[in-house]
C-alpha cells in the first residue's frame, strides 16, 4: 500500500466516478483503475461496486474511507512540517483577515509564527471574504481566511484548508417575535433586511436561497461590518444574518429575537494560491494555522 493508491481510493470515493477522479488526480482513468485494483488485492477486500451511475463504496470501503482521508491529511501535514524545518523561513507574509481576531484565532496564529520563524514578518489586510480572495488571486496577499464555498471558476486554482464549520442565524430586533417566529425564508424576505456587499459571505449565502424561493429580500441598509449590522438590529432597523453564538448572546443580553425556523451552515477556510502552497513561507503558515485549530480544543465564539 502506498499514498498513490490511497489518493486514488479517496478520489474515487469522493467523486463516485473514475473519470472525474482521474481528472482531479491529473492522471488517466486506466491508471486510477490499476491503483484501485492493486489496493483491493493487497487488502483482500472489495472497496467499490460498479453501476450505471458510477462507483459506489461497499460497506468495507465506506468504513475505510475516513481512515484513508486522515492518512492523506497526515502525510500532507508531515510534508509541510518537513518543508518548514528544512528551510530558513524569512521575508514577509501578507495575510488577509476577516471577522474578529478571537474567532479566527489570529493572535494564537501570529504568536506561533513569530516564535517559530523569528525572521518572518507579517502584514495584515482586513476585509470581507470576497475581498481576501480577490486580493490573493491578484498577488496582493499570500494567504487569508475565507468563509463559504469557493467560486467554481477558481476552486481548482486555490488551495483551501477547512478550519471550522459553524452556523448563522437570523437575528431580529426586540419585540419582533410575531414577525419572525415560525417564518420561512420566503416570508422573512418581505421584512426589512440589513444587507451586505456581494463580497460578503452573508450575501453569498442568502441570495441563492431567496432566488430559489422566487423572492427579492427587502433591503433597507447596506453595511460591510458585523458590529454595524448588530448595532442596526439593536436599533430596530431590520434583520441580519449573525453567527449563532453571537446571536444567542445578544438575544439574552438585549432581548433580541432569533428566527426559529431557519439557519445556515458554512465553513471558515484558510486559503492560498494552489501553485504556491509548497513555498516555505506559505507552507509554514498552512502548518501553523492547522495546529492552532486542530490541536487545540474548540474555543467559544465570543
């Protein structure tokens, strides 16, 4: 068994199709088939069944998939750590930041960078997720935080590490219980909304939902910072999408109302240009940000 076989197994398991898996791995379909055959023979297990719709994991294959994914992730982490150790990491790292530093664990990340690589300096640029992605693609940033799914047109060009998953809730002003409780997205669309620019994850999450419902949200204000959105909700201006932990805290503290029938899940990712992922400075950053999130117990979102 080797990493090539595990990569083939994991790719086919994720894609459910040999052709798409081969495209993801940048090899031919027969090469993927040979790797799967060799792996199954070595394990003496059938990992897939072939059907009209593609490749389906067997019971044994489904049980082994998470082990394969963890093994590949560990191998990548090992390689990044080795690259960091064998290189003198120096220069400047331009980091795109979002949200509040407590949530992104920015302080912990920068502390580990300074301690591990004293010759490395950092430059921070704060903005919305879409702005971070745009600046990174234009070469103005080296790495950055990003919320939500990457756009299809650049997903393969961007290396992305998932740091955490979390929930957004719709937060309403005090006294709005009758207006939001039990209401679905279509009904909520007719209420006043505090909206955000297209570069914001709030806009990217909400627009497809309202489009699917065939309604246009009633936008009464446009803001680009979460504290401003929260202040407008407190002032009674309208609804806003707020991280669940903040929504719960503010509801308890200021008698704000959380819509009880809707919520949205998304993820926070750490991204860089795929072609630059193994550069010493960027590899070091990728390794340390994963340490901050995966080797430390989850922190409350304050």
